[in-house]
């Protein structure tokens, strides 16, 4: 069997390899367990949020961090006391 990109693929692909839905949403759809509204909302929101990589641009120890999303270029000013004491620019 050939994939759309022309690279041959195994005819024994598993269901999870074919599924393009985030695993959290797949779990919510198939679980019989009680999931609180808060947990359900958290999982759904996390699955809609893209993953990214952040670079530390500036640190104000004990106060805040300036971060840059290296994939989108967006910048964030984060008020944070703990990590701002241990990270350095370019981390």
C-alpha cells in the first residue's frame, strides 16, 4: 500500500496510526470512566491547543519571564516567581 506522499507503508498499520484525532479526545470518546466536567474541559482545551517550543528572552528574577514562541513568533510576558529565579535568557 502506498501513502499519499509516495512512500510505501505497511499493510498492517494499527488503528492508532490511522487515527488523526488527538489521543486525549480518542480516550474521552471511548472511556466508560466517570470524567468530571473540569477534566473533560481541560482535555478538550489541551487537544485544541497546538504544541510549541518557547525561548526565554528576558528574565526578571522572582517576578517574570519574557518568552517567544519559536514556531509562531508570538511573544508572551509571564508573571512567574519560581522559574524566573532559575532560568536564563536563551534557555
